[in-house]
């Protein structure tokens, strides 16, 4: 028996969602894209599309703007652009119905597929759109930084919380100085920094930030399908600085109830909402989760101090990661609690661990402990301290790499511009900016 068109696709096939109630249009698009992958049909409502996007990670979504479908398609496009900004959205319709094309133009879809045209046009439109979007890929999702520590006590959580605060301040300052002429674009931008407080001892990040949270990382995984801006603002803990904090549950036994794949899916999804995610994995004992998170993260920094125990434990962790297919040579080393009087240089540690040296943070245990005893963070109360300056330097380098890697949005496809000019009767002058 043939599987229904809205059944799950075969593993490994490209997947495209099509929100349409029209059987003829469904057949047309399914046949047109048959060689590229599977078209999964969904009802034109947000809940259905959200569930399928979460489950299937489609390459693109098609919305049917023909006839009476235009209003529902317009509302769906608005929500998709807000909640799934990295996802390509194309309109389908009929060129003989100018109203549907005009509705698609006004909705701001990424491209338009004319169902009176040859099916090859749909393939070409999809390829051109995905090619254009790939050119700006570094900027389509926030940057995830994984901070790895082989054992507790190395200072990963202190670094993660400090870096989150400083980086969030730098982002806020940069956004305050930037000008955004389009208010809708300002509403759709990602927001600041999220700290994933996943290190051990559990929930120390919350403690350092003097913040409470009743919503945990496990809760986030369980609510992955309904994750949106509203849930982020109402359920996630927020420090007074504005950073969001997602900790491990108070009952660590709950962690066994979620899979590593679902955990990584949550981290990937959060990248649609935040400029940066700082994942504290210091002392995390589940090496498989560390490996999968490192694969997903844009940057993975291994934190180690000068102690022999830390170096041996870090070497063992790196060996375990390599057995799981992780290219540890792509990671960087941050030497923490560095004391120049100890006869072991940061370069010696990097050579021993076979990692490129990223940064060195000075030993400032007394100053950090003094600030913590007052319920404060050193990077906020003593910005000129050597540790604060070193963290600020790390944050600046990370911010600069992120912004320099974000390409400007590419120019509109000429085919799409020409098609819309037929509807609007307006063609922009080649000299008009």
C-alpha cells in the first residue's frame, strides 16, 4: 500500500513542507520536486507546521497563496519569519491570479513558484534561493560556543558566566550604536546571550549569577516543539543583565529521561533566538553528549589549568572525543588560572594536549572569591582587574569573528524581481539605491 503524502519521509531524503489544502497543487509540487526529495503536506496552521519543522528539519517550506489561501499563507509566513528565521520560505500560486502574487510580494516571502510554469522552474527557484541563503549562512543562526572541562574545579563555570555577561554587554552596546531602518527587521533579530548552565557541580552558574530558575534544560527538551519567543520570555530564567540562563534540573536523574539527540536539537533550535549560546560543559561526565554538542557548536574551547591532574584528565577526555569522530585539532585551548611562577608555560600545555592555544586567563582566585562572597561577578564590579580584562578580550575576539563572518543579505534574485514587476507595474531604476 502506498504511504500517504503526509507520512514521514525516508531517512536521508531532503524534506520540503507544503502548506496547502489543494490536491491538484499538492500533486504538481510533489511531482516537480520528486527527484530532490520528499514533499510533506501539512495543514495551513502554525501548530502543524511547528511540529513538522521540529521533527523533520525541512530544507524549505512552501506556502500556497492561490485563491482563498492567501490570508492564511500570509499569517503563516509572518510567524515562520519570526520563529524560524533560518528557514527558506517560498510561495506557490498561479501567475494568472495577480492577487495571489501580489499577496506573496506583500508578505515578504523569499521566492515565488508559478504553478502554470514548467516544473523545472520550481527546481531552479529552489536551488537559487538555497544558494543565495547559503552565502549568508554564518549569520542565519546564532553562534554556539562549547566550553569543555575534563573535571570540576578548573574554572569553566566562572569563565562561562563571566564571558556571558561581558559578551552580552558588548552586544547591547553594538546594537545601540547600530541603525536599523526597518522596524520589522529589528523585531526579528536574535537577542543577546543564553548561558546553558550544564556543568558540574550542577546549577553553579545560577548560583554565581544569583538567579533562580524553575525551568530546566530537560524542560526545554520536552517543550522543544512549542519553543517560541513567548516561552523564552516567560519560562527561561533571566539575569538582571538580560542574559537567559537554562540550567540542569535540580534532580539530575531527569537528565536520563532525554536523549542526546533531542538535547542537541534544543541547542540547535535556540540558535534561532540568541546571538550567542555559551554552553558550560565543565565536569560533564557524559562524553557522548559532549561529543555531539561539540559537533553542533561553531567553536569548542577546552579549558585547562596548570595542574597535572587537569592536564591528564583533559588528555583522556580528548582521546575519548577522538574515538567518537571529533576532530579535536579544530578545538582551541584556554589555559585558566595561569601563574607565571609555575614552571609550566601555556605553550607547553598546548603542545602536550595537541591543541592550538586560544587564550590565557590569569590566576585571580582571591579576587574572584571575594567578589563571589558578596554575591557579585568580578567582571562587573572590577572591570580593570586582570581577569576581567582577559575575559573582555576573549569576548571581543568572539564577537568580531561572529560579526565578520555574517555576510550581508544578498540582492534579490533578478527572476523574482522581474516576476513581481509584472504584478506591480513598477520596475526599480538601475541607478536607484
